[in-house]
C-alpha cells in the first residue's frame, strides 16, 4: 500500500496503482475505500473491464447487488469472451436466486457459437448447480469439437461419475490423461473414478504415483483414506487417527471479557452483517445456509483479531506435542510455525448441512463454534454434528461416517485437511454460526 501511495503521489491518474490498491483494500475488508479508488479510476477511463469487475466484486461484498450486476454486465459487454467476468457475475446471481443465472453465457454463445472456453465454463457451472444432464450434453459436443482438450474429457468424466456412469467416467478420464500424461489433477480424477466404480486396487496404484510426486497432495490423501478403508488395511487408522489428529478444546476467555459467552455475543454482532446472500455459495460444500465473502482474518475488526489469536494459541499447544514421524503426511510437516490459509464464517439455517468434503490447500482445518441451536445437545439424534470418513463422491460402496463429534459453543476443532468431513442436518429456528479456518505450516 505504501508503494502504491507513492506511485499515486507521482501520478494521481495512474490507473494500475488505483486498481491494485483497491484489490489490497478489499482483501483487508475496507471495501468502501476500495470502491472510492475504483470510481476514481473510472472517471479517468470508464471502459476498462478489469476495473469494472473489481468495482462490481467490491459492491457485491457489501450487498450493493444492483450496482454490482450493472458493472459486471458492462465488463462483459467490453470483453464478452473473458470467462472471469461471467464467473463472478454468475456466482452473484446464484447467491441472490436471480433468474438470469447463466444467461450471460448463453447470450454470448448466441453471438459466438464457437467460443468453446465460454461453453466449457457454462458446462462447469451447470455441474455445480446440479444440472448434470444439461452439462453432459454440452460436454459431449465439446469433446467432438475440441478432441485434443483434456479439460473437456475431465469435466465429462466428472459429470458421468455424478450420474453414476462409472465406466464412462473411467473412459473419459483415461482419454484426458492420454492428452496430458503428467497432469496430477487428471490422475486424481482417474483414481477417483476407479474407486467409485469399485476398483480400489487400480485407484491405489495411481495414488501411489501422485503421492510419490507430491507427498502432501490433499486430494490424493483423502482418496487414499477411502481406498485403505474399503481394502481394510491397517494404514487407514494411521492416516485417519481421529483420536490423535483432531484437536477439540474450549478456548480461553480473552482479556477484557467476563466470559467466553460475552465474547461470542460480540462475534455474532460482527459476523451477522457479513451474511448478505440469500443462498449457499455455488462452489462450496454447504447447503441451506450462507457464507461470508473474503478472508475474515485479513480484516481489521478487533473481535476477529482476538479470535485469530485465541485459535492460534490453542493450536500451538496442540502441535507442540506432535511426535516426529518422517513419512507421515501430517507429522512430517510440523515446523511448529503456521499461518492462516483462509478463514470464513458459515451460517446454516434449519435443515442446512455440509456435504462431505476435504480441503485441498490446507494442513489443518476446522471450525470455531460461535452460536449453536439447542437441538445439537441431543446425543441420540446427533443433529448438526460434524462427521468424518463419509465419502463426498458417488461410489458403489455404502461407507458411512466412522467418527462423529458433538459441537459446543466456545469450542474449536482442528483436523487434517484431507479428512473427509461434513455435518448432519438439523431442524431449528436458531441458526448454526461458525468461523472456519485453514492453517498451513511454513
């Protein structure tokens, strides 16, 4: 920020400095200041698509949805074949339940029918929106028109797997890998399809290859845990040692507060205004709830800074007693130092839940429970509990969760990011409010 301010002192109309300053301001939650800089840039030149997109994303973060949609559409008018503009616009339209969701893609494809990148992005959004058959039709067309593009076969394999056409998924992922034989992402998809089809040994061979190249590949580790489980190998209990690898403790009461409950009330007041959408994010695991935008712990709000420090202190204690195990994907990464890899708040409504998933880019992940509905206290129904071990992919097995944890207000949970985890649904007039964080070692 200091360097950009120096640049703007030299040239107050330097658009790149205005724009990049705005990007930094958005990262730390100062969206109104970011908007002011972007509007300055627009007064200099109102037709720069990237400035319009950045302005629109800041407006969306603050709930200025009408202005945001207008600016996204202006950016698309200037750059109709830029998938980034369509991406952010349609994430917003989904979150507010707008009927024009995906219309921008279709409008551009009417004018540019051979815009394959836009068509592929449309297919991907349809998959995320659970409109699998529509996505399949588009991708079947794309693999004919772009037979050398591995992404087409990858996505077609993914949608085939979601449609439980497991043999088709294997065929398409094999074709994708033939086009890019060293692509770890494509290898992971093929291994996933082998597992889904009931061929765990074939999946295991590919996973060994991936983990040889990248021993901390979270997707490969997550899938390996499922393979080990169905093959009934003892290594499963080492990889998914729920007793030793899960931190679950109550936070200490921060200074200046009489109780943790008092601090949580302040957190609720801080977090609630951040939940501005009407629907769960298109690209995330939650259903029946909302998620905050951006990285919470980059913001300057005091309650969030206090919470980050409380969580860090408790996590430091946890990893300080870790054993030294050279080849273990968790213990071997322990340098006793770590940083925030992303943080956000999730508010689940009645009947809301998280689909089973893992975190691709973390070391440890997990929530802090700010506010919970009373139904979670029922130890028989287990509503709103966090569950581990259940696959989040379609498959021929019937693998249920093999470990459950009861959430409690004021408690934090941390577990390896490759653990499959989700939540059970609950019914209550009260919401379930948490702050989740990924941490990574350095």
